[in-house]
């Protein structure tokens, strides 16, 4: 089964059709998706700004991440669930949308940056946890994270304005 066939089958399910053709389903799901995604980006931005030495100096990096991690992952799970529903409603069109594709490339890069941070600078967090200005590697990870998440948000905003099928 090709991806095209899979996307066609997905968007032709009863629930995907209901989301696409209903008067309230798509906007309601999209609203939850945007709120969940804003929560993810906001929580990550707080940690990133702490890593940059700009915000929350009174809290250690470990404490801040421990406090925000459950909220971040919960909101991320909700964003994935609602995003999947939105994708299913018009899978063929979204799959071919350059902004949609870019969103996922930048999202993967943000994930890779987070993984690199956790196997790199964060392994030695005990040495700099309370420092107002974390080490260069932590600051770089924070700056890269902020830039990448802004890219994810920007690409996501363009999805509705780029039609891969033409005018």
C-alpha cells in the first residue's frame, strides 16, 4: 500500500469526513490543538530563557524542568492527538503541503536539539544548576530550541495559507 493510498483511506474514514465536513468539529479540534501547542512552546520557552540566563534566575534548571516537564509532555500529547485528527481530515492535501512538511522537519530538529542537550550539557547540570549564566553548550541549546520552536509555530501558521494543488 502506497502512502498516497494510505492517506486517501485515512481521509475517507467516517470520522475524518465528519471532522472535515462538520460545521464545528474542525474549528473545535483546531482550537484545542493551538492551545495545547501554545502551552508546549510556552513551557519550553521558559526553560530556554532560563538556559540563556535571561529568566527565572531564582530557580535551578533542574527544579524548573521538573516542574514544567509534566505540563509540557501532557500538552504535547494533546497537540499530537488533535493534530492527528486535523491531518486525517484532509491527509492527502496536508501531506503535500510544503509548510506542513517543513513543520515536521523543524519539529524533528527541535527534538534532536533536546536529545543532544540531554546527552551533553544536561548530564553535568549539577555543576551549573544554580548558575545565573549556564555554560555555553546549555545557552546554545536554549537559543537553538527557541529558534526551532519559533520555526515550528511559523510553519504551522502557513499550513492553511499554502495550497499545494494550486490556486
